[in-house]
C-alpha cells in the first residue's frame, strides 16, 4: 500500500479513535465472544472519558494509520507506570495494534509496528513487550515474524470471561 501515513492522535480526535477502536475490536473478537461481553467492553473500553484519560496520559500515545484521509488502523503504546503489567521504565508496551479487516495483509500493521519500534529506540528502552490473545494465531505469527518470543501468560477479562494472553517480548539491547 502506498503512502500510509502514521499520525499521532490528538484529544480532539476522540470520536475517530472511539470509532476505529470499537470497529477493529469488534471485527477481531466478536466471533469468539458473547454479545454481552463484547457490548460491555466496547462501551467501557472505548468510552469518551476513558479515551480522554488515556490520551491525556504523558506515558501513553496513540497513532492512526491513514490513507487518503481514511483511518483504517491504530497503535497504542505505553511507557513507565502506564504499562498494563510490567512497570519497567526500561521497556515499552505495545498495548494495541488494530487494523480494519479489509486492510489485513496489506502491511498496515507492520507500518504501525515499525512506528512503535522507532519510538522504543528513540526512548532507548531495553525491550518491547505485549500481550496477545492465545486464540489470535494471526497476531501471534505477526509478532513471532518480527522477532518476539513468548515469556509468560496472563489473564485478560472480557466481561465475565477470563481469557489467556500470551506475553511476548522483543529484546532491543543485550
């Protein structure tokens, strides 16, 4: 795909972030989860209040993937205390890379991923880590292809359903 722009999300783009966030999460996970759990997560996880709070956090950044003025994916990264699990100041967490289904396989996720790695190197962190649902083989393969290795597991709650995320890490420094 030509000319994919990766642009930092600002506070006045909350509605766009909410829309792409809900749509990509729904496309990715709705077939494997109950309607009630999905609805609850989409409402709470992408509420304007929650997104405003995340966008205002100096240790959290969002980036849109844009082509011809259309947003079709996004990245969320966290540093320091804002990381969801490992609160290591020498690491960066990729919390989310989501791309609209129609753009899967078109290097959009790779472009967002490369942005995260560029920022990790600028911040001089030792490693990048993330959690990926064990039932998402496409994402697991993507991260393995980019050099990530499994190092642990943790539980992610979607509504009343406890799900297992595989935690993966990419060492940037020895």
